[in-house]
């Protein structure tokens, strides 16, 4: 993949893009793809936030190789600079291990840095040990403990 032309572009919300995105995201946990109507609804809700965007890493033929979403949000702690969260990070199964994930994460870090964020955070399931090693290799460190509850 190092010789291939790749680009990260913001998702614009076309039906074709949303279908591609649904297929890609379903590979994260081998779940069923969300229906197009749900993807349209979720995309519209995401766009309602001023600094919440979804991106696709595509090859020279515009075939999606991976995706991530980036949320930048204001905080009233520390120095008052915004913080960022990257989520929904997925590399297409056939492209895993080829540098796509690293390229996407570098782009997420660049976007967050250029927006003035003081930090970029992410959450990863405790069972994803390979992903944890990957994120550590990019300079991420474990910070605190994450809690959640099913609603």
C-alpha cells in the first residue's frame, strides 16, 4: 500500500457513501449493516454538531479502505482548549496490516491539532489487544479508566 495513492476525504452523505460506510463499519464486530435509512438519519444527526465529522480513507479508484469519525468539543477545564475524540476507526479487512490505520490516525491527529485541540482521546474494547498495541505504537497512552452502562 505504500506505493498506492490514498486520500482521506470527509464523508458528504451520498447514498453510495453511506452504503459503503455501513459495510465498512459492520466489519468492526461482524455485525449486520445498518439500513440506509438509519445511516441517513445518523449522518444528519452527526452533521448537526458543528465539529463532528466522518472521514473515509480511499484508494486511487475511490474505493474505501477505512474510516474514522472525529469530534471536537469545547471544555471549561484545564487551559480551556478544545478536546477531540476519534471513534469508529475501522480498516477494511483486506487492507488491514498495510498502513491504512496508521495513515488515518495521523490524519485524525493532524485535524485535531489544527483545530487547536489539547488532546485526542479514543476508547477501545478491553478485548482488542492488537488495537491497543497499535495505538500505543502511535504514541497514545492509557489515561484513566473508562466506564459505561447499558441504557
